[in-house]
C-alpha cells in the first residue's frame, strides 16, 4: 500500500508554507500551507474561483509566489507528470497515439535534438502499462474521451516515476470511463506507489480513493487533513452536502441530517 501510517519529514515531496498567490489583478490565495508525502493521494477541492488552477500553476512553476514558499524534496517541478484539462482543440490534435505519449519524454531530452532509445522504450512501456499498446498507431483525434484520457495519463507517466498532478481527469467522461480511470489512478497510487495530486469537482467519487483532502475557499485553506477526518468534519460535511445531494444518505454514511 502506498499510504504510510507513520509518515515522517523525510517522506515529504512537496511542502507549501504560508503561500501567497495571485496575478496583476490581485491576490487569489493567501496563507496556504500543506505538505504532500510520498505515496499520498491528495484530492484538491473547492468552489469555482477558489484558486485550484492557480495552485496547480504554482506547483508547475508557471506562477511565481508573491509570498511564502514551495519546497520540493526528492522531486523537482520538472519531474511532475501533468494531465491538464483538455480543450476542444487539443481533443482534435492530429497526431498518433504513440506520438502523443512520446511527447511526455520531452523534459528528459536535455540538449538532445531528437528522442533516443530510452525515450522510445519509456513510451512503449507506458502504452503497455495502461493497456493501450494496441492503439499506438491510431489517430488520437478518433479516440473516445476515456481512451484519450488514458493516452494523456500514459504521456504524464513518461515524465515521472514519482508524482502525478491531475486536473479534472474525468471531466466530460461517461460513468463507465470515469470508473475505469479512477480505478487506474488508484492502482498507480496503491500498487506502484506514485503520489497523486488531483483536482476534481467529482468530490464524492474522488474521496473514495483519496488519502488526504485540501479544500480551498475564500482566498485560503478551509481544510487540510486526511480524507477520513474530512468526511467527519463540519467543513467537509457542508461542502459534500452541496456537491452531492446523496452524500449523507448514500455516499459515506458518516454524517446524518438533523
């Protein structure tokens, strides 16, 4: 199991301390502090506009903190496997599945102008790892939504052996594809020990697998802790009640309406 019962300081991959993030138009997040340990599955939740995307950009080095710090230990921002939200244009990208997956090796090229044997081997291995080797020659644009997400996850895995950052990975997927992708992410975390940070609006399903929860709201952190503690907390109960009408009765069974 990837979850460590006695995590220590030496297990920390990412530590954010008193983080302040924003743009020219103003501050988005203040006082953000949390730590991610090796093997964690952290679900990042919050209402629209709460700063989830800004935090992701900061972790990727695309937004510089206005205050506080982000410290990586044992992993760098260049070693994050990132699965972004897809735009309509990206879904219609005219490339083969193999080419899309191989592009995930770009950060490891260094000064080399072309992909070498190591990159091609890694791409082929991740295609097989996710059960899509038979799609290698297929056109990416012809795939179903679920297949495309598997391809993008294989691409992300080409960039890392330690840390995945997933931004709404099941958005617009049908229920079967959603369940398949969640099961795949859970396997990568629990069986292969890959640390997962996932932003999701599908809170009830995401929390089924998460070990920890970070809820952002009103410019800061509303909650950070274990998923079990979140389900039982007033903050978690309120948010989950809004996010999933069936939460108290069906999803978790840990909070009852008065």
